[in-house]
C-alpha cells in the first residue's frame, strides 16, 4: 500500500510518521525545505493548552493530543514539549479570557483563579490596573516546531521514506490518485493526502467556499532587563483579554518572546506580503498595552510573517473525493493536534474509513 502526502508541515510530517509506523510506503512532498520557514509549522514554538472556549470538542481531545505527542517523543528520542502552563487574562466582561475560563469551568478542568493584584504580583510584566483577573492552569506549554520538524524528517529518512524537499506540486487528480509535479512528472499511489496549509486553495480552488487564506505576522521581542527573568519563567498566555485576540509565548531556551494578534490578519494569497513591513513589529507590540506595562521598552528583534487557512466556524476542514483526502487546520490551532491528526488520517487510510477521521478532526461532538 502506498500514500503520497503533499505538504510537510506538522500534519504532513505526522501523517507520514503514523503511516510509516504501520508499514505503508510514503512519499512526502514539500515545496520548500523541511522545516519550511514560510509554512505555518515553521515557527520557533507553538502553544498547546487545554482551554478552548466554546469549542468543547477540541478541549476534550487534548488528552489524545498529548498521548500522540508522547508516542512521537518515544520514537524520535527527544521530548520537544516544555510544560510552562498557560495563563488567561480578562480586561472586559465577555472577552476571550472570559470565554476560555468559562470553557474550563464547564469542562470541569482545574485552574488557579487570581485577582488582578495577585496576577500582577505573580507575573510582574502585567499591569494590574488594566485587568479584571487572571487564571492559570498547569496543563499547557509550548511545542518546539523547528526541532520537531527536523527530527521527524530525519526519523522518516532513516525508515526509508521518500522525502522530496523543494518540490512543487502542479495538480492533484482525485480519480487517478496521482500528483503532477512542476516538472511535469506524475506520481501515483493508492491514496493522496493533501496537508498543504495555506497553499491548499492553489490546488483546489473549489474549496474557497469553505476556506479563507489570511496573512498575519508575529513579533519577537526583548523585554526590559528587570523583566527578563519573569518572562523566562513565565507561562504561555493563551489570551491577554480585550479585543486583540492575542497570545504570547515565553522565551523558553532556544526561542524568543513571541507576541501574535488575531486582529492583525487580513485576507491574502499565501505568498503575498511575506516580507515584514516597516514598523510592523512595533504595531504588533503596541497592541499589547494593555495588559502589559511599559510596552514601548520592549525591543523588536524580529518579525515573522505567517499564512493560515481559516474556516468560518474555526473547525478543521477534512474532505475525501475519490483517492484524495484534503485536510486543513483552522488558523494556528491545528499545530497542537499535529501528532494525533497524523494518527487519525493513518487510521482512516488503513480502515478505508476517512469519514471517521473527518468526524474526529471536526470535533463537533
């Protein structure tokens, strides 16, 4: 049995890993290097956390995600999850922090409730005068994306996987189960799994009714000297409250202090505007005051552009037509599920039941 995988972000790499473990012959095609700095999986680190607000199905699936990552760590011989815990903040009633906290309560998951003063005392980079409360959970942390991709690539090569980096796909034929490359050559397999992220619509424009591609960016910062230790020991911040739809990842070893804001995104083709704009880092940084004090003292080190696909309801997209399955995570929240997504797609291929995989990925239950 054979499978071609188009796209070697975390979903593609994990699917190749899970299929290879089952004895399936895999060809993995990536348009750039692995890890690809332009892909959604090519960043330094990404968050994993229990809280999911109104998406209770994903909140309940985090346990499966952790189990899949543990299996992967055992195979590659390294654990690339740093368990920092995660923090929620609320600035106004009904903001993102509020929504995530309610989801934790409804799911019965424990966390520490803190007043504004208690939060700022524990995490001194926060301005107590700008928040209502803080909530902290141990069940979360950061995944080291580039190291995961590099080690998975090496593991797959050791197992004999056919990996084709810097290889572009021109088209995919669902009836034939074939892939045509940019040089005109054609590859065939029993099934094709497309995990091309923001480049999915270039291969399947008909899915524009379900998927929208956005361009955004994240900024890496150096905090004021007296706050460096607090940030280095700090949690991942799932939501800083207010209207910015933001998140912050702490500077764990080998990474920088990373700020990202949902309000910064706009619709764009995946290769559009991939060079950061003048002043973009300062704009991103300044979104975060409040809740962080002295924001102008944070030095911009780097700005990294990102391209994501979104669905209207923020659930995964998964569809099968003929011998092709197309999978796309919504926004960046797919990364934390990368390992288990690979397992579910491998299960679906082996059982000839991709619909069960789709139901799990959509997480509507």
